[in-house]
């Protein structure tokens, strides 16, 4: 059961990478995607406000999607 939940969680995370447009932007290159995610993690460690900003931006995008609008 735990393995199934972990698999679902990982699939959902991959869906977010796709939804954000990173897969197309990086031409489906996994090294580029991994590098971008490493860069984001480094920025979040350096800038204490980055996570809060990203969270607000993500919530607005989810809300806009739920309302049938394009993400901001």
C-alpha cells in the first residue's frame, strides 16, 4: 500500500512539472529539467521568501485553473 501511495505521489509531481510547461520548455531533456530543479532548490535555500512566493503563485494558478481561466 505504501509503495502504491509513493508511486501516485511521484506521478503527481511529474504532472506538475508537465503542467508548469517545463517539459516542453526543456525539450523533454531530463538533465535540463534536473538542473532547473536543482537551481530552484538552491534558490529556495538562499532566499527565505522564495518558497512563500512560489506557493502564492502556485495557489493562484490552481485557483485560476479551477475557475477555467488561464494561469497567471
